[in-house]
C-alpha cells in the first residue's frame, strides 16, 4: 500500500476512536440538534447522468428521515474536480455532502496538480453501490459482439469515437484498458457528464461509450442504443443476456462505484448519523429493486471501510494509468 493510501487511513481511524466517546445523538457544541437547516448533496456532473440520478434518490429519501430538505446541486466540470473543490472549501458541519464515483481515485494519477488532496480534504461517509459500465454503441455501427468491435477497431485505428463523462472517468480508463489489452486504438471524446455523452451517442455524433448503466439501460431497452458487453467481472442483473468483456478478453475488469463524502473534519457523530440513515434507505426493498433494475448493486459500508476502499483504489488505478499510458487529452 502506498504512503498516500496509509495517510488517508490515519485520520479516519482517529475519527472512529473519537466517535466512541460521543453520545448516541450526533451533535457539536454549536449545533446540539443537527440538522437545523437544509442540506445539499453536490453531484459533480450535469443533470441526467447516473451520479445525478443516485443523488436525487438519496436526497428524496433523506429529507423525511432528517426532517430537513435535502437538495441536489449539480456542479459539473473536469471529471468531478470542480464540484469536489467546492465541497472541500465548504464548512465541515454536515450540511454539504458530495456523491462521487471512483474517478476520485483515478484523477490524482492523471492530473499533475489538483486543487485539493483526496487523502487530506475529504471525510468518507459511506459507499452507495457498485455498477459495471456498459459498452454501448449507436445501432448503425455494424457490431454486435466484442470480437466484432475489436475487428472493426483494428481496421479503423483511432476512428471509433468513445465518449465518456470526462477525462479520468471510468469510461475513459475502460477504453484505454481495452486498448492496452487488445492493441486497438479508440478516439476518446470527453464530456462534462455521462448524460451529455449519451445524448451525442443517440444522435450519432459519437459511436460508442463505456457508460453508466443508470444512464443507458432505458435507451437500450427501447432500441435507441445497443449493448455489446458489460465491463465488470459478472453480467449485469439489469441486462443478463449481455456478456462481459472478460468473456472475450480474459482478465478485463473496470467497475464503477459511488460513495458519499463530506469535507474533512466533519464531526464523526454527524458522519455516523448520515451513514446510518443512508444504510437504512438502501436496505429498503423498493429502493434496492429500483437500483438493481438499473444495474446498480446497493452496497453500503462504514466510513472506515470506505477509507480502505479508497486507499486500495488509489493504488489500483495508479497501476492501470501506468499500464495503459492513459493521458489527459
């Protein structure tokens, strides 16, 4: 494990130790009955994408449980960097949260300098769920299998346009990983969010995308788009007939997860309260079924477990970036 990963874990364990001494009701000296005003969940992408969808599901369910309005604020730009910077500069009082994908563990390896430090400036709250992006194409592309896609890509090097939610996103890295493992070269086209990329994919401005299942499953089901394969190690429950890329390219895996974070130094009691409420929401059969139908496996964890996940993913994606030679373009 890298030094960066270890440093990430230290404040989390310290926070957990401090939490044990608190009372059952999370509080701070200045806010004895938190929350006393509305909260916001920042979604660092444009409206309409998978991250935005999950943020709105959470906000709607948290509002009655917390007794305060929970709103979603979209702050797209630079593959989560714009929204994350706004959050880390917010007061650590529990009223500002951010729903992030695992792009936060990829960005530090792609950008020379970030305006924040993932290790230092974010407090983990809980994982929300995992999902396997879907290799999705425009129906006019003469491809139905991964094998056919590889054949076409070799015949047209750097011509097949792969739209993603941004530089450093899982869609970007999935395309780069497939290229490094098979020798193909795709033309990466970054957008400010998955929804924008899918709009252009439906319109034919690009021909493919490794996209969030939350965004593309509805379009696949009505025939606007075609699913070729999923990027995870297992088939998606939302589209069980669609194979994994690994069934054609052994060893390929690029999974997506979403997690909730707060600014660093947010009181442990507040973080634990939010963790409990989110865990209860995602355990509800109707919520779980809704997410499963869209290809998301609802999975929560403790702040300490999320810290370990982030640390492990920082190491993992650093190696993938080196292996693939992925660059910001």
